[in-house]
């Protein structure tokens, strides 16, 4: 590709939009349309109609300008074209790369040729996507660098290097089967060293910037669509060039009719926006084009593209179709939840930030202020489907953040969520049934609900029993209540003591491997209701001072124990029987006072029950509770069978 062909020169000068359409139509008939030529032409026109166009204050207020179209001379285009071709061929020694297909090393060299010519003092701004900007100002944006590399490879006659586009980034694919990928441009800050590297690692991170490995991989005709879709008709923040917008719209329809947009959702979205501004007679309405973009994303890219849904949502919002807007935003959130958010995804983050913290709150405030719809319950605040889509939107945002290293949500999100949620009528919430998309999770959820229901029933039964106890207590006389308190314990305390005893008995070591004597359980239960008889400890009388409802049955004469072993001597008049004053002073606890002679005999495999065991008569104790060693009690009171 040494220079412009004679047939291409015949289209100049370009004096109107139709002349440009004819040039593109001619190039699109070829399997290898001249990317360099078409990019320079669009860049020259855009620069004249936007960057170098003076706007008066009156025109700024009216948002309209007098239609004009520049005359594009062949000499201008040919000079710029020759400059780019010469620069590429002079900088790359093709003889060192005899292979038919490009290699990673060659991709790195070509990208460096473009990169090293860029001005280091410019900031990324509008109208820097064309080769015209590169050739006249040494400036290119992210997309512009990637496109320049692809155009350079076309000049070098490599047909296997193509543009790969996500919704906010660009790189190249190459090789015989187009399976190799390479970074050739930057995104954000500090990514210059990625040039030449594959994008595999970034795809694994599930960043939206790389669409989970589902970008638009272009052929030559789709690369033409990319430079057309990248046209920026804005003159400033409030005024657009009508001529530039019209040219872009007609070129997109040309590409649409030729079938080159069927796999390009972003270009379809741009076409839909242009049709909303200026409908073309006989063409589908914008909503149909947006729906086609969504369908393209689902069919060709596994629904990994987000912008088709935001295009549709924005269209419905501007036309006050709030129910449809909420549904589209919910679907956009459903798409973005497939990714993990990081700092490089700031563009899509800003999109959702605007929806969640500006558009939805504004929409909810507006419908809440409409008296007629509020009276007749016709607004979205009374529509359960809208409420469901509202929840789906935030559910997707939360799942987007779930495995992300960088947080998405903050206090502003929470405030707007609560404010918008309050605008929905409470009755619509009863009509929403939330289910999990995962069947296993659903079954687990059902099991959890069943368990929770059982727990609630148990708690209710316990509460009913507790109420019965309270009622029974209220029915007692003062004397009965007084008699129920033994050594500071109420009936409830005694019942709890019995429960503690039974629980701790179950934890006693099984080193003896023998069946426990049934009298132990009976004695433990009785101790919770009555107090021990001091005479019984001396070997005489009944076990308890009062008649117990539970009798202690002895199975044999061997069960009678000489309890004198528990005592050092006969009662000496001290509060603790069988102990001298010196022995009592050496004891550190009531338990020591009772068991001090036997503490060295049973030290292994022992469970000690503290402070809630056998209530002793106050006449025998100076403390309310006595700690007994249950294992010793078992050995001494009831001998093994």
C-alpha cells in the first residue's frame, strides 16, 4: 500500500455528506477497506466542524448552528496519508519478520513506533481518536492508539492483526487463528509497561474492562464501523455539530444495512441515540435499535455487555417510561454482577452511580409528587414489578462488589437506597416473593426455614411453660413462697440446680465402664427439691429433712456406706462436723472442709460441680452453697455393683 489508488482519488474533493457516504460505500465493497484513508477523512471533517468552529453566545443558547460542510481537498488528505505510510515503513524493518503472520515481538515494535511519537504533555480529551490527530498534533486517545497500530499493520500487509474492543478499552488480536492478544495502548494511569503483553491475567481478574473475554473482535469492515462509532460531534458541553451528527448517523445506517453492526452492540447503541435526536423516516424507532443491541450482546457475547441496557434505560427515562427504565437498569445490574470491580472500571461505575444516586431518586420523587397517580395507585410506587426491578438493581450492584478488591457502595448509596425504598407503598412488598437462582441454595434455604420454624416452636413452648410457672407462683401464699426459698434458693433456682447436676453427670468420664447406680440419679433429683438430713450424714435417719416425692431405693446392703470416712472425728460442735478448729482454718473452701481427708485419693478423671449442687442447712454452714465432688460422692455413697 504505497499510496492512494486512482479510483480513491476520484472521490475528491468531498463537498457534502453524500460524497463522504459514497467514498465509504466504495471502500466497504473491498475486503480490505483503506483504514488509514477513512480515518484521516473523518478526522479532518470532525476537526473543522467541532474543534476549530467558533460558537457565539447566541448560538450557544439556541443549541443550533447554521449548517455548513467543509470542502475536503485531495492534496490535504494525500499529504497526511503519505506521511503516515512513510513513518511506519521507515520505522519497521519487515525483512526481520518473514513470517506470514504477525508475532508478539512485531506487535510490540509497531505499538512502540506509534507510542513514541505521542506528545507527553497532553491529557486525554475529546476528538483524539483519528489518525488526523496523530499526524497533526501527535495526540491519540486509548482507542486511537490501538486503531493506529491496526492501520499500521494493514500498511505492512499483515491481514491477521485486528482490533478488539470492550466497552471502554481496546487491544489487538493476531496470529493465524486470532487467538493471540496483546496490549498496545494504555488505560488509566501507569499501564504503559503492559504493551505487548497478553490480556489473559486481566481477564482472570473478571474486570469489566475486558468483558470476561467477550469483547467485540473486529474484521476490517467492523473496524470501519469502529471509527464511525467513535465520531464525537460535540463542539462543547452544550452544543453538537448537526452536520457531524448527520454524517455519523448516515454512515452507521450504511454499515447497518450491510450487516456490519449485527455483532457490534455499542455501535447500535450510538445509532439508537442519534435516531432519538433526529429520527430517520422509514427507519425503526430507537427502542427497537436498543433492543437489537441487547439481543446482539446476549447472542454473541453471553450477555457480558452492560451499555446496551443503560442505553435503553436512559431512553425510557428521558421519555418518562419509568417502569421500563427500572427494568432496563435492573438488567444492566444483572450483567455487571458478572464482574469484579476495580479502579479501571471507573466509567461503568460512574454510569451506575448516576443511575442509583441521581436518576432513580429523581424519578421516585417525581412520581411521589403526582397527586393523581398517588390517589389512583397508578404510579410505579404501587407497582410490584417496579419494586422487584428496584431490588434487582441493588442486588446486582451488591454482587458486583461481593468478590471485588475495591468497594463499590458507600454511605451515599445507602442513603439514596433508603430514601427511594421509602417511596414504594408498603402493600407492594407483600406481593414480592424472593427466590434464589441456584436450586441448591433454594433447598438449603428451605431447610434453614424449617429449622428456624422448629426453633420458633420450641421457643414458644418454653415461653408458654415459663408463663405457667409465673402464674403458679402468683397463686402462692406468702408463707408458701417463703418456704420455697431454701438457703437463698427459690424453686426456679432449685430446678436449675437439678438441671445442672443432670448435665454434669452426663459429662463424667466413662473410665469405670459400669452402669451407674440408679440411686445416683434419684439422689441428684431429690437434692434439687429438699435438703440433706445432717443425721443421715452421720449414718442415721432419712436422707432428707422433709418428705421427698422421690425416694432413694437401695438395691443391696452393700450400698450402705460408712460415712464416718467423710469425717475426721465425731461432731465437735464446730459448724463443720468432724473437723477440728485447726483443720477448719487450713481449709480454703467449704468443699475442702468436707473432703480434706480424701482429696489425695481421687484426683484423676474428676468433674467438680461448683456452687450449685447440694443445699445444706444454714445451721451447718456459714456459706450458702457447698461444692461436692460428684465422682467422690459416687464412690463413697454408692459402691460399684
